[in-house]
């Protein structure tokens, strides 16, 4: 059996605590990232749904969700605004 001096044991405990703390921070970061991703995904989904409804109201074929994959939320909001303007003009 290996016997550690008190100083060695303290260094071991310190390194172990640091390692455990680091693992905990990483797990928290991943959880936060997942939560942010879900929130962002839901926001995008809502905007995409509104775009598809506007397209339908304008008599256009609804876009496939895959067509929006590469677009940011800001771009999606611009598309939605353009469609709303077209619908407003069509109803005037």
C-alpha cells in the first residue's frame, strides 16, 4: 500500500476538488446551452409557423421548414414582415 504524506494528501484533495468543480462547471454550461438552444428553437418555430400561415393566406404554397434552416431569427422576422405587408396590400 502506498502511504502519502499529509502534504501529498492535501495536494491530491486539492486537485480532486478542482477536477470535480471543473466537471460541474462544464455540466452547468452544457445545461445552459441546451436550454438556450431550446428557447431559440421554439422562437424560430413560432416565426416559421406564422410565415407559413401568411403564405397560406396569400394563396402561396407554404414553405418547407428545411428552407428556413440556414436563416437567422432576424431574417425570418424580415420574411414575416414582407409577407404581412403583402397581405395588407392584398386586402386593401
